[in-house]
C-alpha cells in the first residue's frame, strides 16, 4: 500500500525506498469479515516550518488484535522478473535480518535491519466478544410452516419463456436442415438428430408445446427463419434472467455441424462466459430459506448435498448458515460428488465455513459400501442430479436410508414440456443413457412419476411440489419428500382435558372440537384423579392465572399431579407470556414447569396462545399432535415451549448479538436528541437526572 501511494504521488515507475517501517499490531484479514483501514500520506516534518523530501505513510485499523512489534529499517523495491535469486542472513540471535533479491543481475529488493516477532497464539488474533450477549427470539416452527414460499424459483415471465421457446424451435428447425447427411462417431448425436426430426414433425402437426401456430414456423424459408432468430435473440439478450440461456441456444445452433462431427466440444462451448452455469440456474430453485428455517427448528442440522459439483448451490446455502462471529446453524455439511475432482477448489472456496466434510459419493451405488451411516442426516439436497442416474428408483432407495425418520429429501428437477432444455442438453452424451428406465427422449420426468418412484423407494411420496411457473411454461420443480413412517396400530386416540370448569368456557369449546376431530376426550376437574394412560391437555392457566395466590390445597393437588405422572405427554395451555405479553402473571407457570422438566424429568410442554386466536382449537391440536408423536431420541432435547402469534406457531431460540454494535447503532439513532443533566428541585442533589433535549430546529429562510 505504501508503494502504490508513492507511485501515484510521484509517478515513479522504476522503484521506491521505504525507511523505518514499524508495525505495532498484526492486522489479520478474513474473507468472511470486512476490515476497515484508514491510510494517511503526508510529508515528513523536519521542523515546525520545514518538510523533508520523504513522506510519512500510516495505516491504522481497530482490529482488537494483540500487539506485535515488527521493525524494518530499510526497504528498497525495484522492478522484478519472473525468476529472482534471494539471499538472506541474520545475526544478533536472529533479531536482525537482511535480504537481497536479484533479477537478471540487478537488485529487485533490498531489506536491512528487519526485526520480526512471531505471533505466539494464532487463535488470539480473532476478536472475542467480551459481553457474549444473547436474546430470546421467536421463530416459526418449521413443522407447521407453509413450505412452498420457502423456495425461490428462477425468475422469467411467461412471455419471455414463450419467446425463448420460439427461438429454440427456430434453431431446432435450422439444425434439422444442416445435420442431414452428416456422419458422426458419437452415437448420442444420432439420437439427438432423431429427436430433432421428431420435434419438427410435432411442430408441423401443430402439437409443439408453448409456441403458438408452430406449423407456420416450419413453412418459413431459411432467410426468414434466420431473420426471426436474430430478432428474438436481440430481445432476449437484454433480459437479465434468460439472456445467457438464449446465448447457449444460439451457440448450439451456430455450431451444429461442428458439434455433430466432433470438431467442437459441447462442454467447452457452453462453459465460456459462464453460459452453462446460467442455464442450470434457469432450471434450479433456491433452497436458502428452506434450509435456514429448518436449521432454526433443528440447531444441530446435519446436511448432505449430493452431486455438489462446483458448489453453486452450496455457496448460496452456506452464506446464510455460516454466521460470521457466531456458531454455524448446522452441525455438519457433507459436500459430495461422484469424484474428488472438485474438492480442492471447494475447500478453498468454503474455507470460511466450519464443520465441512468432503466425501466421494456415487448415489447410484450402495451408500453403506462408500462409508455412509444409516439415519445420519436431517436433510439431503439433490439439485438436478437424481435424473442423471440410470435408475430413479434405485437411486432414491440408496438415499432413503441415510435420512433420519423425520428427515427431508429436497430435489430440484427439470419437469418441462417445453423443448429448449432438450435442444441444449441433448448435445451431452449423458442425456441419452436412460432408455432402460423408460426415459428414452429425455432423462427428466414429470412430478406424478416422481411421486410413484418416491413411494416405491420408501418415501411418503411427493409431500410438496413447487413449480417455477404454471403449465406449460414450467421448466423445473422443487420437490420435498420424507421417509414413510410406520404408524403404530395400537395408537391411543384418547386424551384428558384438565380444567377447572368442564361445562363452560375454553375447556368446553376445546373438548367439542377435539371430539369432532375423532378423539376420545375425558374431562377431568382439577384435583380429581387423572387417567394414567391418556395424554393431558390443561386449560387451567387459560381459565385463571394458576399460580397467582395459589392455595395450599391447589398446590398440593399440583404436586400430586406431578408425583403420579407416568408416561403421559402433557401440554399446558396458557396466555401469551414470552411473546406479545400483556400480563406476566402466568410466567410463574413457565418457571415451575421448567423446574419439573429439569428435576423430575417430566416432559411438560407449554403452549402460549390467546383464546381469541382464529382457529384456536386447530392450532392447539397441531402442537398436541407433535408433542404426542415426536420421541426424545436426538442429542438435543426436543422443544417444550411453544407460542402462537398472529396464527403462527413459534419456538424460542437464544441468538447471540453484539452488545457494543447495538449500543452504537442506538447512539446513532439518538444523535439528534442530546441528553443534559437536570435537577428536579433546586438544592436537592438526589433529584439530579439525565433528561432528553431535542436539537433545535433550523431557522426558516426569510
């Protein structure tokens, strides 16, 4: 930085010299965290009135790093070369170092009087938040979320897609004429040519998808066809989301003969200018919000990404999850591909992210023979990869046992009736290797077949499918599936409602709704014997603040309830206390049940909800069903405290934050509101206090 400052100031090109370089503190730069530096360059003053010919250059930054003194008395830098010869020496027990670098017989670098002190502890260079502050924040419980909005589809309007399909059809027709009579040594291009002829016949018959009046395109003379291609390309090239996809189609068309005869390589042609990546992006969903919300519900999330390749999907996810300065929102992220070729690049690219694991994985083969363990992942991400395997069902069977019982498989797959994907990807040999799996003309399938294949592989089927557009304009779909869970045939649908007033109020209303849902309900007045073989729903705190001025009789009855608790699941309903609290008196219940969980190991759950909440009973039943069916088998204890705010079921998470930064931000907001020391009553010092005084407003112009 000093050398560049000298060059810009003096326009010296042959070299420069620096004297008496002192580094007081090690400034460590991190890719994941910005660092602010301030530089000053000014003449070195000899006296109050006289400057020297030398400049003083200072770099300052607040980094919180340990103090380190590094001294270099003399440093001269000249033009270098590709190869230099270096000679270094030291004396005075290594405290004084010299270095000469020569290139082509001339000095390239000269260093004298260097005193270097190593950092004793590399870990000490990272700033530690001395306050370590955290706050309880409430987030939607993933298990009750509406899934489709969590996926980000590729953006392109239907009009743009129609224009792109017209371009693809015109290019396809042009390729059909130019490929006639050509020979090739690559068998997949023969299949590609047959496919082009098939699509041409569909266009002539008027059954070609998306394009209106497709038969008229077939009848165009070549000169008119080329004019139409140029016009559509001119429009599409200015469309940010689809411009490079159109470029890829044009490259295939312009190089049709070279590709067919083997003179042009398809990957090399499309990888120029990042075209191939943008084509994949045009048929891929973003998973970021889905993973982020799932990681909140499952803080020890274990993620497996298959077919990760260059890491495009990985990058978008890790930037969300690998929080700078805090713990990552996952316990392990396993990055896999069919070969280790991408791993070196990926390790460098994702060096900022902790808990990364890199493994070779061929998803078409048995995963246990490749070192993977059963039921070891909460989520498997498969972006545009499963369709590329010989058998969809076999591949899904390989993935299914890797998921935990409530895990998620997330697929992003092409499911287009449009033909543009086939015109581009049909030039790859892998596109045509799935005929034995009833995928003769394209490797991708529609969502209804994914549902059949998933069910046959041990999944519940397509639980959620999100398209990027309505038919026939869709290019891709995001698909979510979970392992099929075996329902216990002996499941008891009986429940006890514990209350003070069984005949009226919230208990009566809830009991009626539970019975309508098919549950057998036993209503028990508090203090009476509770059935030991039924899960319990308590409305006591919704009827009154249970622990406020609690009598000895009621407290003994509460102790007796806990003492005779067996294996029942307990959900205690109460007013909003930790979220949008209007009355804190029920907080005593929160504290008491936390003690019961910690000291008596009773799985007591709470649900904070307003009795006026729309769909009150349905929300209670959703949480109660989760409480009843989820087992405590994870390393982290399951959630025990829930709250409903604005119809959304939420769970609490303690999130770290920087106390210093937050105070600083608030200070900036209050910059126009100065505080002054005021006194309530003159002469009484104990009435001194800080009072806020607004800054005077500017005078109006006259």
